């Protein structure tokens, strides 16, 4: 039996982990709207949310320079 792909309570899992959390989300995402990422960000203290204005579900393909820039900036702060 496989575990579910998503935990029952993602914010709790991330809070309990306690490490740095970067959320990179395409602002044009329709299946998983940006509002969901904003709520997760609000529920996980200290998390970082970057919204890619020119990206949807595949942000790393839609806007690779923005996606990589977000990751690089995040890693520089760690």
C-alpha cells in the first residue's frame, strides 16, 4: 500500500520539520491556485513564498530564470 502523495496536514508537517521552507508558485497556476500557496505560507512561520508572474504549474519550464533566481536567492540567505 502506497502512502498518500500529500500528507493530511501539510502545514503541520512543515512546521514540525522546522527547516527552511521555500514555496515557488506560478501565479498563473489554475489547478493549485496561488491562494493555496499563500495560505500555506501564512501557516508556516518563517517560510518564503515567491510567486512567478509568468509561470503556471511548470514554473521551472515556464520561467526558468525566475525559478532559479528564487532558489538561488533563498539559498544565499541560509
